[in-house]
């Protein structure tokens, strides 16, 4: 339960911080931290505009996407606070609910019959397909390392073993990259969408509005929070007392958002056709991690 | 005695046919003869192993095929009646005359217990077949008949030389009685070189009758040129005759020192036959020739199974009987098909399934049965064949399997052209085929299907006695 | 009259089955008669259940689907078609029941035969017959493989039967016979390299037939493999590993090809290959688990395989049926010519969507459950196993992940292109919603699809019973380690659904007073948007196609401009992806052989002299062989 | 005495193989009939009326009178006397004949058994090969028919060589068979000649795939 609450809290201000950092780096003042929430609130109170080509799909999709994300939230441990649902192999469910969300957003993009959204959809599908193995390879190697099969136990890496720190950091690196891809940030995608026919994520929601758009934005907040807390639970030792973990958790979250902000402001975006390479590289690095784990398990 | 009566009746009826040829009573008389034929075979079946006129015996082998013959000749007669509706009186009488003659000759071949007598009747079948093949009196039939008669005669002459050799060096002290039982004794003491030579010559000679390699071609031409019912008769009853005449000699020789060698020769012949049929099925342009090639295929398989000892003989008989039923049914159907589509050619005829659905379905069924796909009874025999090949003869197993697959491919591709293809010229279905013409095929196919699930005991026993199996091999796979 | 036969046959069997299924394995042994060799253990019972259900829906669907054909085809042909359906059903059931070779072979071939007749239903469409014959012959070859394996394994036994296998496997190396069996049954199931008949046969057949064939008939290949697997004694590790790897390749190949297809039924056919791969993975895991004595792996693997068999039979038939309704309406199988159909046939669209979600293995549908089982088998293997087996498991698990991702890509494409957006071309008549029978059939399938997704335990427990009964595995362990996670999965699914409901309620409340305006799609400022500018299937998968170009070539055919034409005329361009495996492995050798045969046919000159000469040559040949002591 | 007959028979075979004129075929065939009669008489073990008459019927009556008559009839009916084609040149055929002679000698020696007159075997094989040569090397149906007749002579020689007497009934059966065969063949040959005014075997190659 605590895990859920913590997640929700972090998801509230995460994007805000991110935007703040970006503005700061580009020497602007920028809106307050809670501006994104305000936007969502505004959207929630608005009506909706639907394209005439659309069907039921675009009306139900955002809700399904949101619920799928919420399921993912329920599965994620937060720095030693048990998630609501946890069982052997729950990370499979985790990955697949994310996939469910992806499926829905893609067909929602198709629904408007727009000539742009399909493009975004195709990219989303391809990159999603490519990034899933990275996550699984990571999980698999952590399974192998810890001998556990549920998220809650897997991420409890820090037991003072020789290689814990190494693996922890490697895991963090990979998770960070995955997070960038999943949340479609720079270097994969540019939420500000200076064309390249308006990138991936933003283009898919061109024809969503009002309540639906709000849901989708909340979903992206949650997604950030989820990955953030995964990272947090990797690098925070679980055997610390609860309050310290709490503090550490928030610090990690803030750091995560700050780092993303910094990346976004100081790093250029890849050309679209280079993205595949980048994503495959992530999987590759995950695989290297796996090999290392395998060797440590079987040789040392 | 009964044999004598049968011959006399046959002679009488043929005389009457000649006599009444102007009146056009010949169909009736032929019908009477067929009746006689059936009665005769039933009589033969009732008192088995009866020796008649010293040269004929109703042993199990002959009984099986006598019964078969009575079936086939009845059906053939029925179909020829409708086929000859608008033939000239003279043509009719000639046709029925030869029909009676070939029936008599085949009965002789089946029942003869003497190698020479069998030979004589074989030659007779050739001669009487000529009248049937040439019925249409066009260039094709003339050519086919000439080839058939000529090559059969040559082949049979060669076979005769073989027989002479076989009986040659029995040495003194052995009776010159040429009945198969005594031959069995004689061969045991014959010089193996002579025996091999004899076997080879006989195989080569009778191959013209059995429609296997090397002299299979004429049989195919004959089947092609003859009227459809006649082809049905030729490629079943006549082929069976050749098979019997050969098998009796083979069984007489199988006790001797050359039996292993014979088996190998048989396998080579069988595989070559399979090969040629596989080859020419890819090329065949004509439905009847296709069926003829499938006859070659089946006889090849039968030769291979003959080489597998007692159970092999059992398999051969089983397959031959079912093949007779299915193949004759197919040929009857092809006759109807020709009435409807006016052609046997694959590139001309087509769309049979649309034009004549019942016939189409029958053709499809026959095609499925002849390729030994269950529920065809042939599947059982091929299963047993493979089982026998399975212990030791894996190479033959593979060869046969491959060739059979090719043959299956050929049959289906070609037949589908007729069944489903687009005809280049669509004939309005002028002739309305009466339903009774389908009955023969339906019954025959029904029998062939039933054989897949149940073998009547008397037949099973007949086969067992022929192949000399007795009880020692377990045929309980037939239990269902 | 046909109808009555069918209905009675099902009522009989459906009444019979649950008893068999729940009760212990029953075993007729009354002497003589057809029941002599029949034996129905739980495995058979399980498959019989699947068969009955799918054939039932298929038959209901057929009623609606065949309506347009009734006046176009001869009545007897339609009758034959129905008869073939009955025959197919009965023979499939008998296949699961027979143990002795002859009976098994007969019904096996009957199954092939009846399905052949079903496939060539549309015989006047060019190519259908060729495809059908190709299918028939390949199945025949497969039969010969199985036959040879059976004969080899029951060498010296009175009756050739599967029961001899255990004896043979005890005393001989297992893999050769198992390989033969695998090829034979794999041809039916459509494993990699043995699949070539499948992508043609399914599109050629009418949709209910494709549904039945892909749903259950190819599963009987799986049944055969499982049946043989039950007798395995040694070589387990090698066999399991090879099956695992082979299946992984199969799965990836299937889905890779599927994405590039634009013929909707061909696409679904390739997906059958993919799913067969997944099932095969389960089997491989099971064997491997037995080899290493790790019962969790084996139980989870086998259970996953069986459950996925069931699930695939459900959602694949669902997909085929719904796509069939579409094809029936717009008379083409090319997805590029569809679009916006959800507005005309909303139920079909919904059914297809559910099927798509299920086949992509997404929760809360049944596809996820079976894949979850296989995954859990994998991760159990990861946590405790040797060095090499870990690598094996890991790689094949990743391939399973890839399969999932690719399937998602593929089905978003299909659903999006076919049902959403606007019609890309004008339909010759307004598409109408499928007729009652078809809808009923689809509903019948949708119910278990969702039920299994929400209550996996309900489906998994009996299957675990089957596994425990048939394969050597420990009931307690499997209950503990396999059912427990599924319980929480179902809890999660429940929560998800409840939450979904709540959100819909919320949305309703929010929108109650709001103004909902309908406007044209926003074209980013570009106003003259028309349906031709929609994203097409080809462009959707273009990046992917470039990515996998090394493995699967996709070619374009277009007409080049020549220098002399000042006003270029109309051009036509279309891209295609061809199954190189089929071309290289099957077509070329087959055509090669046939050509050789054709060439060999020069000997028939029609000249009488030559015929006599052949006889002489034959004599000489035998002389020589004898003289040289070759025979 | 016998030796002379053998040699004559052999000569006749060589001659018949070399020539291509139908008239000569017929004459040589008559000659062979007479020769065979001589051999049979000499070989005959027990003189009784039945055997004598049978041999007479088989050789003189059948081979020297009836069959030649039918052959002539064919020629008259179809009015085909002269030869157009010559497939294998005469000298080659003669060479082939010598080869065959050697082969038949070898075979006779291979198959030598005390109970068989070796010389008969040689001649029998020789005539068998000649017949086959006629059938396979000549392109005229008439020549084929003659070849068949020569083969029948070979059969007769074999039966003499092996020296088996079959019961009368059987013998008559055989005789009848051959007779009808020749009869039917000649009728068909006549038909063919009528239809196509030549004995070209080439024209009979319609039937093939």
C-alpha cells in the first residue's frame, strides 16, 4: 500500500521537476512544478472533440491504457515496500500490461485514419517490440543472479555481496535507457515534436482531447514514476530502516527526473532511422550483463 | 464334367450368336452366357478342389478369381449393352463372340492345373482380346490391336521356350506330366541355370499379359484404344489371368534353389514397373492411359510383394482383387465420362464435377481408392507390404514410398484437370446417363471400402490356403 | 439430413467427453470389434474436448458462411462438403483414440482426405486444386514417415502399435525414431521447414475450414508428438533441447513471415506456425525438465503447451471466422483494400480485436495465461540449472519475448488497417454485419477466451491433472509452483476489470454534461486529406521490413520509366515477400524431380520394334546382374 | 544327313535376314518347313500314325502350305510387293547374324546337358535371334510377321531339342493357337495394308504419351 501511495506522490511532481530543469538549463524561468497537473486538471474539465472517422476504439483506448498503467503500478515494489500484487514471475505480467497499453494506443492512433498518426504508431510498435527483450534480458539475468522470480525479490539486490554494486549500477543504467525509450523522450523522441513528422508519442494522440488526453498524460506521469521507483529499489539497500529508505527514495526520484531533464537539454535527438540501432544496443548491453552474471554464478 | 458342360454351352451360345448375328439377338445370348458363367463359378465354389477333364482343378487360387471374373463380366456385359446401343449388328455379334471367347479362355487360364494348358489358354485370351480391342475399327484401335496381338504372341512364344527349358532337364525317371504339382517335384531336380533362364523368359513373356515391365506398353495401348467396358475387363480380368499363370509357375519354382534369385528379379521388375508408371503418369495426356499406368503401378507393387514369401502372396492376392474392383469401376466411370464430355484428353475435357456431379464424385472416390488412401482396402495391403519391407528391406521401402508419392501426385494432378479444370469446349449434356450405370461403380467401390474394415472369412481362408499361411501369422489387424 | 448426422454425432460425443475428461482414463477392452485397440486416456480426452468445441463452432459458422455458395455450387458438392466435415470430425476423434498402427493410420489418412476435400471447396478459383494436391501429397509423405517409424519401433511384434514404443525406447537409442515421428507429425503441425503446405492451404480453404484446420487439425500433429513423448526413455536431454531450439526458430520464423503478409488469411496461417512454435517450446521444456528431473519445469512446460493448444484453437478459430465474415462481405483477402470496416461490422471487429489481443498474449485474455506458464517454466529453469541449459533457456525465452512483440506489431497492423480509419477503396456494396449463425459461433468462442483469461486456475487445474496423469511429474510441486502465481494473475485481472469499469463510469459522469463535438481529423494544417493518404499496411511495416531484410527478402515489382516517353503512362507497383524456405526447400527439388521424370519419358517411342528391344535389354540386364553375382 | 539339314536351316536363316523381298521370305519359310519336317522325322523315336500325322500337320501342312498361302494372300490383297525402306543395311545384318551365331553357340555350350542335343540348341537359339532381329531391325510389318513365324520355328526346334512329347490334345491345342494367331495377324496386316497402302511400321506410332 505504501508503495502505491509513494508512487502516486512521486508521479505528481516528477514531470514538473523535469520541465523546470529543462527551462533552467535553457535559461528560462518556466512554469511552476505543478504546471503539468494544472494542465491535466484543465483537460479533465473540458469537453471532447472526436474525428468523424473515429469509432469506439479511440473512446475506450485511453481508459484501457490508463488502467493497464495502473496495473503496472500495482506490481512495482518501492525500495523495499511490498507492492500490492507480487508473485513468482510477476515481471512478465508487468511487461505484458505495458504491452497492452501499447497495443491500445497504437490502434487508437489508427482509428483517426490520419496520415501522421499511423507513422507514429508504426514507430511505437517497432520500438516497443525492440525494447521488450532488453527488459526481459535484464530481468532474466537478475533472476539468475538473485535466484528469485518476483519483482519484489529480484530488486532486493544489495545484500553486500561482491558484485552487488556493479550489477546494481548496470541495472540502473539499462533501466534508465529503457525508461527513456518507454516514455519516448530524447534521444528517441522529442516531446516538443519539432517535426520529423512529429515523432512518436505525441503524434499518436493528435486526435485525443479532453478527458482522454488527460488520462494519457497521467499515464505518462505514472510510467515515469514506475521506472523511477524500479531504479530506486535497485540502488537503495533494503535492509535500511524504513524512514531512511523513504528519504532515499525521494532523493533518487528527484535525481532521476533531474538527470532526464539534463539529458534532454544537453543531448541531441537521434535521427529516426538510427533509433533501432540505439535500442538494440540497450538490449545488447543487457545481454552483456547477463553473460557477466552467468559467469559469476558458474565460475566464481 | 461341369467344365465340359461349360465349354459345350459356351460353344453352343457362340454358335447361336453367329447364327443369329443378323437378327441382333446377340446381347440376349451373351447375357445367357454371363448367367452360365456365374452359375459355373458358383458351382466351382461349392465343390472345391474338384478335378475336371484332367487338366482343370478348382483350387483356391482359381476360385478367388473365378468369382471375381463373374462379377466383372456381369458388369462389363451390362455396360457394353449400353455402349453398343448404336453399333452394327455384325459388330455386335463379333464383339459378343470375342467377349464369350475371352471369358472361356480366362476361365481356362484360371482353372488350368497344367503349365501347357494354361499357356494355350493365355494365347487364346490374346486372340479373343483382339476382337474386343478393335471394336471401334479406327486407326488407333487397329494399331493398338496389331501391337497387342503381335507382341503378346511373341512374348508368349518366348514364354513357351521358357516353359520348355523349365521342363527340359528333369532327367530320366520323371514323368513328362506337366501339371504344376509334378513340376514342383521336377523343378527340385532341374539344373538351376536352366531354371533361371526359364523363369526369366516366362517373366518376360507373361509380362505382356501382366502389364508389368518390360512388355507393359501394349497393354496400355490396348486399354486406351478399346471401348471403356472392354478396358475395364482387360485391365482386371485379363491381367489377373496373366498373374495367375505366372504365379502358379513362380510358386512351383519357389521351392527350389533359385528362389532367392527369383525374389530379387521380381523386386527389380516391380521397381522398374513402378518407375515407368511414375514417369509416364507425369506425361499422360489421356484419362484411360493414366488408369492403365496405375494398373502397371499396382502390378509392380504386387510383384514386389510376391517376393516376400507366403505373406507376400497373401498381400498380392488381396491387392489384386481390390485393384480389380476399383480399376474396373474407374474404367466404367470413364466410359460415362466420355459420353458426357466427348473426350478423354486432359486438355480438352474438364469441369466434370460441375457438368455431372454424381459422376465427378464417383471419379474422385475412385481416384482416392486407387491411390490407396483410406478408406481404400488397398491401404491394408500396402500397409502390410510396408510392414514386411520394414524388416530388412529398408531401401526398397524408401524407393517404393517415393515412387508411390510421385504416382499419387500424378494421378491427382491429372484427374483434377478433368474434374475441376476448364473445358476448352463445353458440350451441352446431351446424353442423360441412367442411374443404373452408376450402380456398378458404387457397388465395386463399396466393396473396396468395406474390405478396408472387414474381410469375409471365406475369402480370408481362400487367400490363406493359396499363400499356404495357415494359422502361423497373426492377421488380427483385420479384427475391425 | 447431413445436418442431423452432424448434430447427433456431437451430442453423443459431447455427452461422453466430460466424463472421460474428469474421470480416470478409461480403456475399452472388449475382445474383437473396433474397440479392441481404442484407449482413451486423459490426453486423448483433452484433445477430444478441443476438437468437439471447435468443430461445433465451425459447423455453426459454416451455416452462415456457405449461404452465398448455395446457388453457385452443385448441391451434391455442398453435401459432400458437409459430409467431409463430419468425416473430419469423426476421424480426428478416432485419431486421438487409436493406439494400433493400422487403425491410427487409417483415421489419420481419413483426416487428411476429408480436409483435402474441404480445402478444394472453391475448386473454380485458380490454384486451389494445386494447393490441395500439394497438401495431400505432403501429408501422404508425412504418413509414410510415421508409418516407417512405427514399423521400425515395433520390430518383431505381432501388432504394430504405439504401445510397442515403450519397449523399443527402453532398449534402443530414442532419437532416430523420435526424429522420424517428429518429421511425420511436424508436417501436419507445420513446424519450420515442414510448414510449406500451410500458408497456402489455409487461404485456399473457406474460412470455417481454415478455422477448424488451424484450430484443431494441425494440433493433432502436436497430439502425436506428445503421444510419442510419453513413451520416451532416454536421450531426453538432447531431444528436449533440439525440440526447444527448433520450436523457437519455428515461432520466430512464423511471426516474421506473418508480419509481411497482406493476405489476411495467409497472415493468420503464418501465425499458426508461430503458435505451433510456442507449443513446441512448451513440449521441449517439458522433455528437458523430465531429463533433468526438474518437475516444475516439465509440468509447467507441458501444461503450457496443452493450454496453449486449447487457447490457440480458440482464438485462432475466432480470428479466422471473423476475417471470414469480412472476406464474405468485401470479396478480397488483401488487407490493403480494406479499412473502416468497424463502422459496418462492429461485432465482427470486436471479435477480431479480442482474438488479436489474445493471440498477442496480452492480459486479461487466455493467450497470456499459457504464455505465462511457459515463461514461468523458463524462469524456473533459469533459477536452477546447469550452465549450458541456462544459456539455452535464456535464448529461447528471449525468442519467446520477441515473438510476443512481433505478434503485437502484426496484429496492431491488421486490426488498424482492416477495421479502422476509412475505406481505402470503394466497396462494391455496403458491407453488412455477419449473419446470426456466424455471430453465435464467435460469441461461443469469445466466452472461454475471456473466462480462461480471468480465471486461469479453472483451466489450468484439469490440465495439470492431465499432465500428471500422462507425464511423470509431481502433483504437489506443480500445484504449489504453478497454480499459485496464476491465482494472483487472476486477482490482478479482476482488479484490472473492476478498475476499468470504474473508469468508464467516471468517463460517463464527466462527459454527461460536456459538449462532444465531431470534427474532421486534424491534418496538421493540411486540409485536403482523403482516404488515400491513410497509412497503409506496407508503410506500417516498412521499417521492420528494412530491419529484417537480411533474413527475409521483400521485393518490389514496378515498371521503370524509359527515356523516350514524354508523358509517362500509368504505372503499377506492388511489393511482395516470398517464403524463401518454401522456394528453396520444397518447390525447387520437387519440380526438379518431376522434370527428371518428364525427361526420362523419351523411351516411349510408340515403335513396336523398340518395345521388343526393351524386353531384350531387360533379359540382358538380368543376365549381366546374375553373371556378375550382383543378384 | 542331319548335319546337312542343320546347315541348310542356318543358311536359310542368314539368307532371310539378309534379304528384304517378301517373295523370298515366303519361299525360304516354305523351305524351312520342309527342313523341320526332316529333322522331326529323324528325331522321332517311336513311329506311330498319330505322331507322324501330327508332325506332318505341324510342318508340311502348316508351315509349308497354309501359312505361305496366307502370306501370299496378304500380298495380293494389299498389292504391296516391293520394299521402300531398309532400316539396317544388309551387310550390317549379316554381321549381326554372325555375332548372333557366336552368341548362340556360347549359350548352347553354357546350357549343355547330356539329355539335350547341343546342335539343336545352337540352331534354335540362332533362329530365335534371327526372328527377333527381323522384328527389331526391319521397319516393315510384313517382315515382323515373318520374324514371328521364324520365332515359332525356333520354338519348334526347341521342342525337338528337348524332345518332350506332350499328349496329343495339348499338341493340337498349341498348333491351333499358333494357327489362329497367324490367321488373325494376317487379317489385321491386310486391314492395315488396305488402310495405309504400305507396311511402314513408322505409320503405327500414334499411340504414345
